[in-house]
């Protein structure tokens, strides 16, 4: 029996290897014969090294000045034939001798090229290589042109690598192993979820198509990109293995096999789309350098981080180190701080929709509306925008609040547990804004419960005392720092009538493409039929949201309250639709179709933001 199973697995691996090998070659033949590097433009740093910062002249031409040594890197595939390397050099320093040359070399060949003052193109044949990683190296004479303090080499404008059209290229065996491991991890993840064989085959086929497309369309970064995807896929599989009993015993019984299939499909797709995007090697979030530097400071023993937060009008505040302490263990395995931070917060953020769906399922909401909620929260542009800008502690803090909400739904009573208190504690100490929002939310919940739910006052009292123990000192410190700091203040003096339109425009952008009318969902709360404790949780979130809008309007002190309220608005909307509109025929299918259309609508600008660096507006998060 075991021999037969091993034989079948072996045959499957051989067949999958052949499929990937042939598919990669076809993809390279169709899409990967010409690779362009627009030097000085978005994402060139992954393929070009040894240059100064990106620059652009009055004509709109982008370029980098090289240092004395520069490289163009190519990774992940073999070539049995020569390639044509084309270099566009926009110029050299005016003081460079007329006899100067640039030495261009690969692993097996080298040539000296004459340099001239005017723009020039060079075309070189690169010998065949069987190495996974190979590079073209430039050794360039440098000159200083005052008042510029830099020693400049050549102005590199464009690089192109072309494979002959009649040549079939194959991927390196190491890349093939990575692809096999990714597909195997996806299959393992689905097997742990007890998915049916149609789901396993379907998602595996989608995975293979994605990997083949990456290889052909993004040749220069295919190896690095897929290696990163392997790491997060294995991490996801291990997480599913750890939580398997919870899924099978607490969530799956709430669903029919048909519903469970679609929950798996959309969960996997919705989880991996943000990860595939943010892990694109040419991408770097806006705040990557800031967080990478803070992680180094914490790793070196610093316990005090200062920042001038825009939300607090530029006042100097203390930045909690909680996020960086949680991230610190990953430095033992990876040496890229930016990648560690982006990978961690995206991995957590990508599961936000799943946590929302689990919460609704535990609240006895029909599975199709829980699925719609998961798709909708993932489809809102605000969710993608905050990933692009890289507000890491806030992203993780918001995820922890959703985790708190989901874990709370599994409790049979309102009594504080070690798990719920721990999750809330970490959320509150994650970021100043998150501490304010979460602290006021839970405080409002306790006060409302103590007032309106007398039968369970002991639990609300226990929560209030727990909150005091967790956060009173922290909240007090934030407010003291906020209003009594002696740090630099960049406050803009604006009147109420000037600032109110800015808040309205910010709210409209926060809930795009639906707009500010999305806030009206709060008015549906009185019409919901829920357990009183659940209704109070939602009411407390609405009161917190309205309170911080008022604080923003009257005092100009802004926290990202729209990001905080978004999942609660989605919960209220789905519960209302199920309870009040479900008598209308086909309501559930219409809701799912609209959320899928919204998700598809958001993918196009998201693609542009990741691949081409089109900056998404920050208006919905910071106005």
C-alpha cells in the first residue's frame, strides 16, 4: 500500500516537473525574449546595482549615474545561446579624458568600450551560461564635477537583454525546485483544510499559471519573487497545520460542503493576491526605509523611538517598539529588514477578510454573506493603499483588533480570557493611534454594557479593570505627550470652515468607490437583531468613530479612524442585508456579484501601483 502511494507521488512529481519545465520554456518564448530595464525608473534597483539615486532631467528622461563599479543582475534561467546586451549611455562627466574606456565583463568574457561625451548605444553579445545567477559588471573611471560632491561614472539610461527568437530557453533546475515546492505547499495547505479534489486541482492549476507567467513576464526578478512566495506559502501551510483542529471542529460544521469549498477558494485567492503583490522584488513600500531603520535600532538595544507623526500635527511623540520586537526574531533567518517587515504585515493583513468571515459565521450569519464580507473588505481601495504606503504598526494593530473580535466570538461568556486580554494588550501597545482607537472602543463598550446590560455587569466591570491594567498608563502617556510635548510642532493654523471640507474629502476617499454615503450604514444599527453584547460592540465602534471625527474637525488631531471603522461597517451591512433584505429573491447572489465586481475593479489600479509605482492617494488615510 505504502509502496503504491509513494510510486503515485513520484509519478506525480515527475509529471509536474515536466509540466513546469515545458510551461516555463513556452512562457519565456512568448514573453521573455526581451527584458527591459528602464534605469532611474520604478523598481530598477532589483536589477541594477552600483548606481547613485534615481534622477530625471527636464526632458523627462530617467537615469542613474554609476559609481566606479556597477552591475546588471539576471537570475533564474539557463541559456544555450548568446544574448544581445544593449546599453544606452546618456553621457559622461565633462572632465573625463577622451581616452577613457568602460570595462564590461561577465563570468566568462570581458571587453573595453570607448566612452564619449554624447549619448551612445552599445550592443554586446553575452556568452551562453548555465549559472542561475549571473551578472554584467561595469568598471568605470569616475570624475568629480563640482559643486556635485559625488564621483560620477557614466549616465546609464536603459538596459536591454534579448534572446534570439529561434532559441528555446529553459529555467535553471533550482528555480524548478522552488516552483515544485510552492505547488506542493499549496496542495499540502489544501489537504490540511480537507478540501475536495476539484478544489485542489483548480487552485493548483491557477498556482502553476501564476508561476509560469511570473517566469516569462518578469524574467529579471522571477527567481527572487518565487523564492519569497515559497517562504510565505510554507508559513501559511504551517499556520493551517497548527490551527487545523479549530477549523475542522469550530468552523467547518457551520458550512455545507458546497459553502466550505467556496470559502476555501476565495480565502486562498484573497490571501495570496496581496502577498504576491507586496513581495514583488521591484516594489518597496513608502515607509520601508523608516521601519527598516527602526528595526535596526531595536536590534541594537534601543528602547526609545521618537517620531513626528502627521496624525498628531507633527508633534514629536514616542513610537512604541512592540511591532519591532515582534519582528526581531525574523532577523535570525533573513537579512533584509524591509522584506521582513513588508512580508510580516502583509501576511497578517491578507488574513483580515478571513477573520471577518469567521466572526460573522460565529455570529450565525449565513455563509454566503460572510463570504461577501470577506471579499468586500479585501476589495476596498483603502486596504490596498495602506499596504502600499507601509504603515506597518497600524496594519498589525488593526489585524489584532480583528483577531480579538474573532477570538471573542468563540467565547461562551463575556468573561475576559487570557487569550483575549493578550491580543488586546498587544494591539493597544502596537501604535499610538491604535491605542487611542482600541482603548476608547473597549471603554465605550464597557460603559454601554454596564449601563444597558445589567445582567452581565460583572463581566463588563472585569473588562474595564482589565483595560485599565493594560492601557491606562499608555493612554495617559500618549495624551500627555500629545498636548504637553516640548518637541517641534508643525501645526498648520486653519479655521473650522477650512478644515471641515478636508475631513469630508478624506472620508469620501476612505470609503471609495462607494464614498461618504458608506457612513450611513451606522444608522442601520438599531434595526439589527443581535445579542445585546454583540450589538454593544458595534455601537461602541460607531461612537469611537464619531468621537474621533469630532476631535479631528475641532482640534485637528487625526488618527486613522476610517481604517478602524471599515470592518465594523462591513459587518453591520452584511447582518442588515441578511436580516432585512434576504426575503428579496436572489439578494445573496447579487451581493456576492457586486463585491466580486468591486474586487476586480480595484485590481487594475493595484497592479499599476505595484508594477509601475503609480502612487495611490493618501487622502483616505491622512488628509
